[in-house]
């Protein structure tokens, strides 16, 4: 013990002699204090942005059509669901004036959150080689993943707006379309909170990815993605649960702005903002508390 104390003292003296502040150092392999952790993330912001941009630009490099799939894939998905529920099952569209736009917005807005829910479970395992090789705040991984998703979803939003504009009965652009920007930003922040939570859960329970994929399907049908679910619910309690679903609210807000050309209700904004804050802050703290385990358990 005495030799360890002398060794530590010698290290401190050497650092002070070199002009370094020993108080700013912390042990490797343990969870750093929250302020230090946040500072480390901020210092790596340029790397996170560059890495996300490069991966987004090259994710379809091996395909003949390249990044055209960033727009084609969401349009094909929307067309498929419209064919099923708008043509083969036309009664689902009863009471909806612009059902093509209704389905397109629902499917494409939901895809971004479904990606965060299902993909987050495998984030830490998929990046285990980088975790083993480098010392960095592990929250960079779900942040970078969400930034990549946001970049991809930006193309999806452009395709969505173009599709509802040219698909009959048409939804022409108006000033309310600008509200898609804050709605999309809130969705991405909420997705980041979800990614923090699912990344840590998936790290401890790798099979959770399969469970989350099933949960994503329940969430899809419970969020009114392809039909106006609120019109088929007679039970007041279940209706209230659906109304508190942030995914349902985000999709409904987008439809209100893009199709109806109106400002979404204040209750929708408040519910989505509250969910975003809870998931983002709570998810980050939950992920941060497991920081010291991620590298150790993968070695």
C-alpha cells in the first residue's frame, strides 16, 4: 500500500512538473462524472458529424442506383401500404378525404422511429471492435446512429412532401408545411432517447432485438399509421392511451400541417415535448450509468 501511495505521488509530481493539472484526470475504464462526460461528447462532435455523413453517403455505394434508394425505398413502402389498404381494402379509407397522403405520411414518419427502436438494440454489439480499441464516451455510438438516421430521414421527408403533392387528390404546399421542421426535430430527439435506452438494454440482452421488432409492429398499428385508429376505438380508457402515444401525436401533427394546412393543437405539442424530454434526458442518464460496463464486458 505504501509503495502504491509513493507511486501515485510520483505520478502527480511528474504531471505537475510537465505543466499538467492532475485534478482533470480520471481513471480509464470507469464512468466519468457527468460534466466531464458531456464535455468529452462535445469535443467529439466534429468526428460524430463527419462519421455520420460519410456512412450515410456510402451506405448504398454497392447498389446500382446508389443513393437514389434513399428516396425510392420510402416511396415503394408507401405505395405498398396504399395498395393494400387503399385499393384492396378500400373501406379502411372511409371518412379520410386524402387517403394517399394519409398513408404516405403515416408510413414514412413511422419508419424513422421504428428504425431507432429496432436498430438501437444491436448498436453496442455491432461496434464492439471500436469499443475495444478506443477510449471514448460510448454515448457517441447512439448519437452517431441517430444523426445518420436523421440524415437519411431528411431525404425521406423530401420524398414524402413530393409524393403527397403529386398523388391525387393532391396536397399542395402551403406555409404550414414549414412546421414539419420542428415536428421532425422533436421526432429525432425522441428517437435519440429511444436509442440510448435500447442500446443499453440490447447490450445486456442481445435477444432484445427480436422482442423490439415485434413491439415495433404493435406500435405501428397502435399509432394510426395506415388507418385512423381513433375512429375504431370505443373504449374511453384505450382511447386516452392512444392519445398519449407520442408516435401517434407526431404523425397526426404532420398530417394536420401537411394535409389540412393547419397548426397542430397545443395539447399535441405539449405531449410530444414532454415525451421527448423524458426519453432524451432519462435515456441519456440510463445509458451513462452503464458506461463502465460496455468496454469491460466486451473484452
